[in-house]
């Protein structure tokens, strides 16, 4: 079973401390939602978990091996990473965009081995993209592009999937479908780590929630343990009512806390 | 997903798309072959195919054989080498910066090589040997790329492009200074004509000097394909896919320094080929950066060879300079590109 562990990582950018002594771990089969207000360090944490950002202190390890000891291609086969609002810069077809996910297994020159073509067909079918396979990626709608990017991360069959706000900019239908797809991947044995702003969705789909507040872990546990009105008040500076009727947790934001976070900073 | 929709896109259709890129490459290669033959025939003295064959094969010393082996063959070979260099490096740099307006001079190589050559002309060193100008051009090219690398290191693609722009401006200023301080009208005129770029009077010596560097540089550029493909998704995703951005920058810098530096040192600055060639082939190669590299190199060779033949055929007093002709043909294309961008951009 795949393991990821971040131990006491701190990261500063431009003299400002973005992450301070953050530790967290995860294992295959888990769907971990990272929550926190803007500027809490979610993207920085995800980028360092993915190995794209080297922490100033502390280490991130996958399967007990520090990320600095992995070579790029090896790591790329093990984990996939999707930044916020991923874009495609050339009008290449959806099929070719998805095929880019196989970059770490391709030789330096030459075309595609036949077996990989089948794999691309499989993923296109699974992500509902067969009808769009020849369409230029630059002409896709936001929801279609998000699906294509998701297919791109899945095509190499990595064990660890790290997504930065995968639900951003999606309509309700695609939001639900994507969230369901992520939890399905976790049920299938993958380790899924995603940052989210929709706390109700996080509670419903993720098995675990890590709340970040100004670069530190404010809470880490099951949705029931983490999503309390005290925590939301402390972390988001918002009063919220949480109803747990019918299983999940419904988070209803009421009003910003008087005095706000600006003074707290 | 149903089995039915899996069937809808036949494997046959898939094949066709792949074949289209091969067909494109083959077509451009055929055009290049035909133009090469014409390039041997055409000029102030027209030769017949029979005379060409005779000139290449017979050992008798005669005018036609001299024209072919000492003038037109080296000139045509150089046109192919330089054109391919410009086309390939243009495609690589457009892929690297994901900017359709990038061209081989982007990183400062061309202005560096020009400045080096201008120094040689300025101090009258070209009297010593015909190899002096290209040698100084190479020094200038490597100096410029070293400066770009030192300035833009570790700052991502944007820093690299800005460093290249700074080096370009500096190079242009130094060239202007040399013209400003030129000891006489003759020296200034020689500098000006060299800067316009030409393939006239280039010999096998020039090819021996520039050829190996051009081949080595293009070899380095050819290794950027996969990285450029991954860069279509932006630097973060490319890096997450195991592409080392610093290594990719290193390949592009070293490759353009060697190939474009050597080419410019021998022919002078030739504009627009490197900008135009990738655009001509891109729609036929499904817009994928790695698939554009070879067709773009061939298209660059075709364009430069055609332009060079045109300079020989257009008779308006002195022979028209190659760089002038490519710029004249290139500018309308540039306008078209801008208009099209305006139409397609959101």
C-alpha cells in the first residue's frame, strides 16, 4: 500500500513563511481533502507533496523514500499532479492531451507503442471523452477541459493523485461527478489528495479532512471531527451552522466574524 | 460508455492522422530535392542537367564543372543547412516559450554572432583569411548565449526570454556603435552588407567550419521534442510529468548557440525563416510541438533555398541580399499572422 508522509515541512517565499512545521501522512485508499481560507498554504502544501517544491526544512517521502531521492520520471509514474486551472497552450486534440500523461513511460523518440493506445482508449471511455477525442483542447468548455485533464492524470495509472482545487469553476453537475470520480478512485486503492473550498462536498466525499490555517495544520481527522463551528470560526473567521442530519455534514455559512481576520494577522 | 461508441472512431481514422504528418514530411522533402536541383541549374549562367552531371563526374577542368562544384553546390548545401537550422530552432523556441512570435534570435545568438563578425570587419581582420569573420561570429554567439544563460538562470522561461531580449538590445547597440565609429565609408558599407545576410561566394571552407557545429546543435535541439510536448500543459504539469525544465532550457540554449550561431556566423543574420517555417507546417502536424520539428526544419531549408534562387534570378543591378529578400517576403506573412491571431484569440 502506497504511503505518503510529510514531516515538519516549512516553506518560505519572498521572506514570508507559507508553511510552518506541517506534518501529515496518507495511505492508498484514502481521499484527503485539504481545506483552509485563501492564503492558508494549500497550493504550497500540495506542490511540496508532489515534489515540485522543495521544503526549506523537513522532508516529504513516498513509500518511505524521500522525494529528493526519486528521479523525475520515476516519481512521475508514481504520482500525478494537477495544478489549479490547468490550461493547454496549443490546439492539440483531446486524445493527444491525454496521451501527454504517458510522457514518463515514453522513449525519447518515436511514436506510441500499441499497448499504450489501448490504455488511452480505456481512459477516454472512462472519462466520457470518446466523442471529443479529436477536438482541439483549446475549444473545450471548462467542464470538458477539466475532464480531459483528469484523464491525463489517470492514463499513467499512478498510485498517488494530487489535485489543486479540481472542482473550481465547474457547474453543479460536473462538480458532483468529479467529486464522485475522486472518491471512486480512492475506493479503488489510490491515494487522492485534493484541496477544496466546498466544505459540504469535502465532508460527503472525503474520508479525511486536513484544515490549514496560516501555514499550520489546524485540524486533521474525519469530517465529523474537523468540521465543527468552533474550527470554522477559528480558521475561516466565519460563523457557520453545521447540520449532520442524514449522514453527511452540511455547512451553512452565516456571517463573517466581527473584527475579521485582518486584525488577527 | 457503450461498446457502440468505442466502435465509432475506427482505428483506420487514427492511422490516417499519423500518416498525415509523414506525408507532410515526405512532400516537403520532395520539394526540397527538386529545389536543390534547380539551385544547381539556376544563376547568371544557366546550366543544363547534362552539364551538371558532367561537371560533377568528369575530372576535366572546365567552366561548368567549376561553377557546379565550387560555387553552386556549396552554396546550395549551405542554404539547406542554414535554412534547416533556422526552421528547427524557430520551432523549438516557439514550443519552449509557447509563443508563436518566438524566432531563432530570441535568446540573443543572432545579434551576438553579428556583433562578433562586425568586430572582425571593423578591425580589418577579414583580410587575413575568409575564416576570420565566422570565427569571430562564433565567439560572439557563444558570448551572447553565456550572458543570456547567466542572466536568466533559474528564473523559468520568462526570465530566459527577458534575458535574451536584454542581450539582443545590447548587441544591437554595440553594432550601431561600430557603425558609428567606423573608420571610413568602406568599412561601414562592408559591415552593412554583411549584416544583410547572403549566401554568395560561400565556399566549402565555410561549410567545413559551420557544418559540424550546425549538425551537433540541431542534434541537441532534436532531443527537446518530448519536453516541448509536455510544456503544452504549462511548466508545473511538465515538471510533474518528469520533465526537467533546466535541462530543457540547457538543450535549447546550447543547441541554438551552436546551430544558429554557426549559421549566422557564415551567412549573416537572415530573418523570418525561423519565424515562418513552424507556422507553415503546424496545422498539418496536429499542432504538437514534437511533430513540427522535422517538417519545420525541412520547410526552413525549402524557404531559404527558394529565396536564394530568387536572389540569383532577380537582376536589379547588384545581387539582392538574401536577408533583405526574406524580410520583404516575411513581413506580409507577419501581418497575416497578427490578423489571424486577432481573429482567433478570445
